[in-house]
């Protein structure tokens, strides 16, 4: 079976949850004798003409088409310019030449509309995995620029004002007036004169067209998958057809046996964070919680690249303020994540955004480490409060500190949470489900075209 995987990015230059997933799936398909190929965006270039340049990378043993995509300069780039005729044409040509049996799109970011349109025109059966909220939100995260969570895309005016507040000249006045300016602006954007005669109104109309078109494009796929019920619910709330989205949770493979080490300080609670040191991940919430604890019987290790979000890292280091209990351990190789987890008692996921189904929770459970996480998004489906972990109020360092204090005060809580961890879903189980979905989609497509 020839499977074309389409991902916003692909390692090694870009590493994140979607990229890790696509790489893992491509390697598995290759190991099973399938013929995978990958299309990804290596870079987006400001250009007056929307052009596409491609390089073929055979490093992995299967072709990876790395694209340089030209986008007209603008404040919102691909967030609104989601239709790209040159990109659609390039993907259509590739589909005609490679003739994949299945196209599997991962997220809609950067490549979604062009890929779905080209697949629809070429009658290629298509699977979409919803790793994020791109089909609903131009910012992909359902987070406002001030890092508050959005309740959902009610209309174009709401989303347009959100995009405008990416600029300080809108964001700061809105903050100073406690949102009053935003409420007035959104009301104005819903009126005919403003909506049809101003650049703000044009933005609101563009957002509306973008959302309607994205959902229509998504509906053209033969199968739509989500690891969490949360993402499915958000799409159905926005009007997407109920029952179309199938829940297929991520699986994870066995880890390389970790090099277990004895605690250097027995009786000290070893707390860890693994992942991006980025604002939406809420690392500042974790540091604030740790700093508020008076106990010295814990150590906090923050593992992740420190050079990606420079200003945020500066803030985090200032917050840590040379606290000897808090240590930044730097970037890590995902192949050695088991070694990191073997040196931790508990893993914290303090995200302030709508997490979908983060791998770090699966990795922690696989290693037998309970998880304390924000009670938001798919995290509430992954973690059973007071059974295999603890959930706290998102963004509240006070509530997180309370959870940590419980572990410090009750020596029986940590082993009880460890005992509550159930076996994680294996990647073999997940990928077997995917092969079945591929086969059914291909069969359905062939049947439809033979009529």
C-alpha cells in the first residue's frame, strides 16, 4: 500500500508533537513493507507570487518532499491565506505521478486546504487526523494573544478581533479597559457599515470564509480521526456533522530500558517537566507553584530547549531566581526520554492552552510516573484525578502548589497514584487501527468510483 503522509513540518529542522507522530508513523509503515512518502513545509517565504519549490530528501529510506512555499506578505499569512492555488497544483501533480492508495493529512496547518482540494480532484481517498484545532481557529490553538483560552469561534467578528490583538496597539488598550474596547469593536464588526466598508470588516469576512471553507474541505475526507473527544466536541459545536469524527487515541511503543539511578537525596520528591519551554505550555505556572512551597524536600527539573523562546526563557530564569530547588536541564533526545523519566517521581503538564493528547503523558505513564496536569482539553480524558494523577485549575499556581504539597505531606499518595496507572495503548494497536481505516477508505473510494 502506498501511503502519502502530509504534515505541516518534519524533522530534523522542526520537532514537535505532530512532526514526531508523522515520523514515527512513516517509519512504521516502511518497516511493514508499505511505501510511505512524506510532504512537509520546510519554510514559508514572503513572496508576491504564490510559488512552490520542492526538494526531495531520501535520507530516511522513503521520499520526503520538503517544500518552500511562497506566501504574499501580510499580517496574518497562512492563517487567512489558507487557499494556495500553486500549492494545490503542485500536490495534484505529485498525486498524479505517485498515485498513492491513501493520503493521510496530519493537521490542517500550512497544507490542509490545498491537500484536501487536490485529493478531492484526483479522487484519492483521504484520512485526516486532527492533532490540533486548525480547522476551527486561524491561530490553531483557540488561545487569545493574551494567553487566555477562547471558548470557541462564535463568529467572524470575535476571531477578527482576536487576530487584531496580536498587535500591541490593539492588545494593550483592550487589556487596560478590561476588554471593554474589544466588546465594542466586536459589536461594531457585526454591523453592516463596519463589516462591509472597513479593513476590520474585511478581516471579519475573511475569517468567516476561512472557517466555512475549512470545514467544507474537512468534510470531503473519507475518514476523520481525533485522539481526544475534546477536539471532536469542539468541531461538532461549530456545526460539523456529528458522528463523522472517529476517536483513535495515540499509542506509544516500548521505551529503551532506562538507566535507573538511585536518588541522590532519598526523601526528596523529584518533580519534572519535559517539553517546550513556551508560554502556552504554562511553565511559568509550575515555577510559581514551586517557588511558593516552603519545603526543601523536592527538586524541580525542567527539560527542554532553552533557545526557542528567548524572551520567555528570560522570564522563567528570573522567576526561578537561582532557587537551588529548580534546575533547567536543557534539550533532550526523545530516544532517551526513558532515562529522564527514570529519574523522576512525578511529571507536571501545566499547559494553559487546550491540549489535545500530549505524548508526554503517555511517556510518563509508560515509565510508571503519575502526572499532575491542568484540567483542560484532552488532559481531562487522559488523567483520572486522584487515581493515576492529579488535575488542577488551569493557570492557577496556587492550585498546582496545593497538589504538590499533597505529595510532600502524604507519603502514601505517590505510591497509590503509581499503582493506579494502567497499561498505555501500544503503537502497534493504534497502527493496526490505522491500517484497517486505510483499507476501508480505499475500498470505499474504489466502490464509489466504480458506480
